[in-house]
C-alpha cells in the first residue's frame, strides 16, 4: 500500500517567488504534489509599475513604495526590450 506525501509552501516577500518557483518545479517534475501554496505579498512581475495595484497602493506600503521598487528592479536586473 502506498501512502501519499503531502506538503505545502508558504513564504513572504522575496521568498514568495521562491515558493512559486518551487510549486512550478514540482508540477513540471510530476511531484511531489503540493496541497497548498500561500504567497504573502510576493513580487511576481517586475515588468510594469503602471498596474492598477501599483497606481492605487504604490505609495502606501511600509518602507517600500513604488519608487523604491523601480530603483531595486533597475539596480539588480537588466531589462532588455
């Protein structure tokens, strides 16, 4: 008799993207199956800071606002167009 291994992932902020990548990796490798995924304020898309969310909330975050996110993206990533 086989027993299923059940796991989940939960991370916040920059760890959220790691958790999302782990979930995609387990999906692509056909296991192990994750039974839940909790991503707390992950940064999943740095391609645009003109989204509705950034426009409405980009200056309300504690210590990390839209302008700082743009600076971090431009400092650490090379965006080719």
